[in-house]
């Protein structure tokens, strides 16, 4: 009996199943009521009692293996069937969302486009800076209150609470790139510098510890405040549309003299006054001014020959004004429902 079981086992193993017909033959040969395995079960009666236990185990095992093999093949054939009848290999793959540019990238790229059309290049500088490029060379006196105004993330302080030109810090504004460009290039210089900046501020709807700025710089002979104003008007109409108006208010920055802040007419109410512009009709967009001669000289540029203007703006701020976003935190949470609303051409 044991030999017959072993023989049948190798028959089961070697039976070639290559399709539905062979599978049916297999079933009939081994698993049907009159199949070879059932016949062996019939003969089991004649096995002497002392061999029954061992033979029974072998017989059951054979039946189990043969059945498993049958089920296995049946499943495999069924799968091949559906595959062959439904698969169209020329069909495109599953559609998937294309993704969108982040609104900050959209507006940054738009700003770069606007200024490159009038001859501005793009320059970049390090995010980890030294005090010298962020403050000292930009005409901030060592005890200047503006140093405190910009709550700075220091990485390495050289001398306790004193400020030192060698202090290592995260840049608080992209004006530092002005300095690096002027140190390395001769006028005429016409460049913008987009990038990330860092300030040690509590995160709220109106403030964040990381945000983006674009700095602008033009240095050449006979650059005047009128050039600055016209450039900014061109920029505002390109970014916000033909109907936008601008106004300049006197202001103060250590690195520009004179300095101004530029407002645009409120694009929500058209200047009539609403709760976005707090009834004033104007929205603050950027800081600007004529580069202070001290800054030119610190960078090795002859201030008796050259003059220049500079401006700087927050990209989040510009994006908020352009799209009416009222909470800065939305830019950093990356909620798909927010991001999906911003679509653009390839940019
Ligand atoms: N750096 C200033 C800030 O972070 C912005 C700024 C103001 C840049 C006036 C300028 C400028 O170039 O001329 O608030």
C-alpha cells in the first residue's frame, strides 16, 4: 500500500497541467469518486490494523497535496483568463493628478519674469550668513535698534550679547545678497534676489519664522528716485493688473536714503475702502529707497560716481494681496485642498 501511495504521489507531481482540459483530466484521474486516490481509500479497509495509522496519514497527505495542486492551478488559469480577456496593453496607465506649483513658487517665478523682461538678472546668496552681510555692511550701527527689531536666529555668537561682524546667523532679509553682489560685481548692476529668510517670531496668521523675499538692486551712473518709482509702477501693473495704482510713503531703513514704503491700491475694493485694507483703500507691499552711499562704499563702489536704488518685498505678502489669502500659515501646511486652487501655465 505504501508503495502505491508513493507511486501515485509522483504521478500527481508529474502530471502536466497546461490548460483547462488537462486540469479536468487531472481531476478525473485523481480526485473524482472513481479516481485513483478514492480507489486507494477503498483499499484502505484491507490494510492490517497495525499499519493503519501510518498508512492513513500518508493517504490523507496524498489527498491533500493533490487537492491543493488542483485548486492552485484552477486559480492560476482563472487569473490568466481574466487577464487575457480584459487587459488592453495599449491603454494608458491609471490617470494620476499632475500636481500643481506652490503659490509661492508661482508668484516668485512671476516676479522673476517681470523683472527679467527689463534686464534684471537673478542672484542668490547663502541662507546661513554672517552679521557683516546682514547688518554691518548694510549700515546698521552695532547698537542700532533695527538689529533688535529683526529678531534673529543666531547660530554662533562670537562675543556674548554684543553683536560682532563674525556672528553666524540665519539671514533675516535678502538684502544681504545686495552686499554679496556689490562685493563681487562692478556697476552697472541690475539684479533681483529671491530667497528664504528667517526670523525668530511666533507663528500666527500674520507672521512666520520662515518666509520668502525678493530683493531688487540697480546700481549705475545717474540712477534716480524717478527710475525707482517707474520701475515699481511697471512691476505693480504687471503683477496686479493695469488698474492698480501705487503710492510711496516716506520711511526709514538703515541701508537706503531716502527710504520709502510702497502701497498698492486695494485690489479687493478697488481703493474705495474695505475690511481688507481697513478702510484706507491701500495695501502695503514693499520697502525701497536709494542705496545709502555708506553701503556702496562698504562694498567698494565709488559713491561719487555711482548711485542706485533697492527694494525688498515678502513673496507671501505679495501672494496674499494677489490672491486674497488671509492666513500665512496656509502656505506652509501644504493642504492639497489649498494648493490645488493655484494653477498656472508651465512657469
Ligand atoms: N530688507 C527689508 C526688510 O526685510 C526690506 C527692504 C526695504 C529692502 C527697503 C530694500 C529696501 O532693499 O530698499 O524689511
